[in-house]
C-alpha cells in the first residue's frame, strides 16, 4: 500500500500467500523481539532484555524443535544481538555471524570514514550486508545442505536499520533534489545521531531526508529478498518451502518526537510486516485483518509441519496463524513489553548539553491490543488509549472517554505479569 512502490518482490510473496495487516512484535527492539520469535514466549516469560543478555539454555527454541525433527538448521545473522554471544546459536547446526565476514553496519561505516569524498560514492555501491548474506545462503544450500533432508534457514538482514546508508542506485532513488544537501544541515554527522538524546528536534526536511534513505534501504532489501525467492524457485524448492517474512521491529523517524527503535511501544515500532507463503496449505492472496503477534510464528510452524509437540501446547501463549483461516470473532489480548535499558546512557546524554526528559529512558512500558483498541501502560503513570482503526498514527489519546475499557485493559496487563509463567533461568525484570 505504500505509494512509492519500495517492495515489489515482497508484494509478490504476499500475493502468493497470506498477509497479516495487523501483526505486532512482542517487543520494540532486537534482542527481546528475536527471543520471542525463537521461543514463542513473551519477554516476561523468557526474561531476555538489557539486564539479562542471554537466551537461557533451558528455553526451547524453534531451531531446536526443528533439528530434533530431523531438519538441517542454519542461521545467517547480521546483528550481534542475534548471535552466539547471546546464545541464539542453540539448535543450529551452522550459525554464520555475518559481521565477522565484513558485516554491513560496521564495515561499510569504517570504509567510508577512511576514504576521501571522491571514493565514498563508489564505496556505497559495495554491499557487505544483504548481498554477502545471500551468497552465503546460496552456498549453504548448494554445498552443505543434504538434499534428502528437510532444512530450516533463519536469515537476519540488517537493512533497513540505522545508519540508513543504502548502496547506489537505491540511495538516490527516493532523494528529491532539494534533499541532496540536507545531511550538511545536521548538527552532527548522520551516523552520530543515534548517540544523542531521543528527542533530536529535526526539522521537516531533515526527517524527510532520513525517510528517503530508509526507503532506499527497504527497496534494496526487497531486491535481495527477491533474489532468494528466485533462487528457491530455480532449484524447484520454493513451493516445497514454508516462507515466513517478518520484522523484529520498526523504526521511528520523528513520530511522537522519537527516533530509531527505543523508548516506546507505539505502532511505529511494534506494528510489523508478516507474510506466510506455503501453497500446499495456504491459499494465495489472503489479507488477514485480525490482530496477531510474533509469538504466533512458532505454534504456526509446529502445526504446518505436523511436529507433534504436545508438550509445548500449555507453555506457548500464542496460537497458530492458520486459525485465522477460520475466524471465530474472538478478541484476543496481545501484549508488548519494553523494559528500560538506558541507564548507562543518562550521563552520556547529560554531557551532550542537550535537554531531555530522563523519564523517557527509565520508564517501563507495556501495551495490550484488543480488537481495534490499544492501551499503553507507563510506569510513570502517563497511560494512553488509541483506536488503531480510526487513528493508526496514535495521535488522539482516548483515555478519558473509555474509563471502563481502560480499567479492564490495565487489569489484563497486570494479570499477564503473573499468569505468564517465567521460563528463563533468572527472575524477569
């Protein structure tokens, strides 16, 4: 639906599968979000967050379930939060940490910073992220995968992710001429914006500049995803493969005065794309309006692949997304959780000389989505209620208008803290 047509290849996957219009992540940033995807648990159950930076051994992961069922398992990750250091390797026969191979976020920044201006443009045409990752994925399928065995591949791409720096021609594709010199108007170099307090105070043109670069990253990644889909098709594997496409979170570019992916559970961060393509079981061209969660992915795979994991039925709070093929008009409670992990940055932000609200960095935030309504609970008492159907940008707080609904949803959040059993190795924060 985006007017600038950034995702033709992903759109094609959606046309051939099932698109979930109201999918949301269980957390607004990488580490707890991926932990929820891998385990099917909410953050308050797996405990992964800034104060507990390891996926506990006793948690059962998607890769372990599939490996035990006879699948060859491989992961290709471009984000260090999703790596062996944080124990995401459990269950994978092969786990490639792409940043060790010249990862995009570190390598390209390093290269462009040491080159003179005349060769920086050339360097931007070199990709150390999705392109290198795709080559490794194809190599694994060609040289390591045993054709007689089923496989499970997990791919974490870093694009689109700050620093927004797509290679050409994608960098220039969405940049209007009046935006070409905007980077020079920033107070600090673009890559250092993330080191400033959350409310950057950028003007409309500066925000438009960031959005244009973001669009370029989306379009570039779309092309690379298309390459993987085409490769599977050429190898006559595509229709035999369950393809699941989703994101761990979104990014804010000035919405609610916030940038990047911290400090909130607004839909700019937790509303994510989710598509499943598997023509053997899923009709093409379906668009599902029912709210669903990233915790539903694991139970969906268990059902589609008939993995017979009755032991997990009472543990997993999610449900198979195939249930949306037969809607029962039931309104689920879907939760998202954000625990602060920015205490370490307060002194750093203070030294920047920029004013900022320290409560933004230190608050616990939880949300519940039920039907069209979303309630956001804030540990400092600044609660919010939005009708997502009428107000998808979450601009009009309806808290005073629906006191009974607010009380009921706040109670549901409180009950979730005790009803969802903690499965990790130390107390959840």
